[in-house]
C-alpha cells in the first residue's frame, strides 16, 4: 500500500469555495482510500491506497469532488516518495539567510516545457527567486507571498499548467503525516 497526498487548488481561500475538511475526508473514504487524514483548511489530505497511478487517482478525486460539491477544482496527487524527493530538492535548503516561512512550493498538474520558466522570468522581474525542479516550482518570496506581484494566475499562465501552493512549513508537516 502506498501513502499519497492530495492537494486541492483554490478551496477555502479568502472565504470562497468553502469545503469542510471532514467532507473531504469522507469523499476520500467513499472512494475506498484508507487511513485518511486532513491537515489545515487549505485542502491537504493524506491517505493510503493500493492504486499505482497518481494521475488516475487525481482524476477520480476531482470527478467525485465535482459531483459532491457542484464545482470543479484541480487536485495534485503525490506519493510519499515524491514528496521526499521534492523536499530533498529544495534549492533554498542549507541557506540560513532564507527563512522557511517565505519559501513556497507550487505543486503543478503537469511538468512545464523547458522554455516556460524562461518565459516567466522574462515577463516578471520581481525580487522573488524562482526554481523549477521537475513538476514543482520553488519560490522564495522576499517580502511575503501576500504582497507579491508573482501570483498563481501569472505563474499558471506562463508555465501553461495549473498548480497549488503550500508554504515550506506546511510541506514539512505533510511529510511528517505521510511517514506516520
């Protein structure tokens, strides 16, 4: 059995598209997923499954979500091993001057084309540091995410894929939950 993480895009943000975590947990359980646990209100669910295809799991969760809640949202699914690799590949680790609370990981639905990151950097020249590693975009928000002009819609447009962001502390907490 594999441990997975599902990350929901755009729910419970700014008082919009409110979905109780207890209902997300029930949705996962209704799909036959095991050991289901949620973390904070932003749509993070850890679970176990015998399934071997994360993309297929994401589609099943998205379809069930749309039926249950009446609107569609993207779901990114990662295995415990994938999350371990994401954490190991953090380009900001071992840099004491980089505060973890300003690091965000954007989990993307697909791997962007190699030219997409350069296109984003040509369009946006703010103070943030950006690294694309596989299917994740790491961003160091010097002045905080809330004030940045480097927004998720801009990133998605330039990378030509959808995504959802989590701050570094949340990523590490999810890792602990997956290793339970």
